[in-house]
């Protein structure tokens, strides 16, 4: 073979970085050499395939992400470990943590990968929400909101702050996506409504969350001993919020049976396993309601006398439910929340040597401030 022929025809290695694979795959392709370099050709091929892959609904992509957020010490890590079959004690989450799991679809097929992100600190680290949810990952992302049922006074502010911050960021990412790939952004908006049947009576009354959302009420073992009237208010409120956002709702505890149900739901988000159609709306039992199976008619009106509803002066159904809920479970004061939200003073992150040095440095800083203040006063007097 002459050098000329060798130059005209050669084999190159095109690196395909596809979301459905855990590692780079190498594919040999025959190319005719032009003025472009081999690297430019390989790069163009990758971009072409990524663009082609994004035209679908993402079902063919074997890589998904699940973002856990919610109440502080609410049991998020325990749920993740149970889903991954890891027999190890749960540790307090430091800021934002990541782990992953794999699952084989069948014989001689690549393993699907699920990325698990967990936001610690309750509502104190909202800025970190933007790290895992990006332009590139949004279309395969799901959110799991874990709420501590044993602390009803913290439930609404935790839920409201986390959902609003997450939704606001996702809306910005979708807007950015729409500027470069309007078709993909349009498909995402249409997919939001897929949880609700077209003939559902509440279709015009809800506002689905931009990406799949699951709300989990943890520590049901404590919650079940609450006063029946309080349980009723919490159950109806969470059912309304979940239905309004097109989310699934379920309660769990340390019970193996309940954890297995939760595991099935998380596996559906992470690996695309068939969604459960079971439902339980009895407030005397752990709720289990798949998205789209509830209705405002079944939920009923807010648990407050009709004569009091007009006095609440709410501008939307969500605001009305909030006022009714906070009337029975008033949130903690802002000053108390701020004290809790300071990670530096959080007892779960305590380290004696570091804390002692911090106290020493704080004292030195205060002494420096006092000395500086005296110096400036002296200068003013001398002048």
C-alpha cells in the first residue's frame, strides 16, 4: 500500500462520551481524511451523537441522577444506603455529598448508573442546589424531598424553602436550555404533565414540578402516635402539596416493609423500573400515593371551619393551606432558625481541637477590635 493511499484512508478512534455508559467506549470508524484534523473529526462525531441522543425523552440513556434534600437529620442517608444495599451506619451529611449505584439490565448489557446526591443542613445550604442540577444533567434528574414527620413545626418552612429554591434554579436551567435546544426544552415542559392523565379533573388546577418529584415523610413510627386531629392536618396538607406539584407521596420509618416500598420508588427514579400503582390514603396508615392518582375531591378542603376560611385572606390555594397548617403548627422564629442554620455552631460537626482554636481566635479578634477602636479615638482626641 502506497503512502498516498495510507493518507487517504485510515482508521481513527472516536471517543464517545455517552451518558448511558460508565466509561469511555472506543469505536473504530473509517474516515476519508480532509483538511480537518483527526481530533476535530472525532469531536464533531461526539457532538453529533450527543445531539442525536438528546432528541428523545432520555429513556435510552442508562445514567440518571437522584437529588435528596429535606429536613435536617430526617433520614435521607438511611434511605440512600438502603436503596444501595449498603449495610453501614448512616453518618451526618457534610454540605453536599455524592455516591452512586449500578444495576444490570440483562446479560451482556452495560450496567445502568444512578448518581445519588444529598444536600445536608436542611435549608441552610440552598446555594449548593445549583451544583448537581446543571444544563447537562437536568433531563435525567429527579428530586426526593424527605420531611421529618416528627417535627411538624419545621415541616412547612423546610418544604417551602427547598422546593422554591430548587424550582427557581431548574426554571433558569430550562430557560438556558431553550436558547440552545428549544426542542429539548419544549419536551421537558410537556413531560412535566405526563404524570397527570389528560382527562383528570384537576389538570387545570395544578402546577407540576419541572422534573420528577417524590415527597417522603420519614419517622412515621413517631408520627403515628400523634393526636388524630394533628395527623389529619399533616396528611391532608402533604397530600395537597404533592398533588399540586404532580409528585408522589409516601411515609416511611425503620420498618423493613416500608423501606422496601421506598426502595422500589427510588429504583424507579434511578433505573427506570416500572412504577408502582398501589395507593393508600388512609391517614391511620402510612400514606402511599403515586403521582397522578390523587385528586382534590378526595383530599377535601383545608381542615378549618368554613366560617374561618374567609378570614385567612389567602391569594392562592397553596397560601390558604399554608395559613391553615401554620395556625396549628406555627413555625419557629427567624432568630431560632438562623441559630440552627449556622453550620459552625452545629453540634453534629463538633471537633474539640478546632472549636477551641476557634474560640481563641474569636477572643483575639474581639481584643483587636477593641484596641483598634481605642487607637482611633486617641487619634481623634489628638487632632
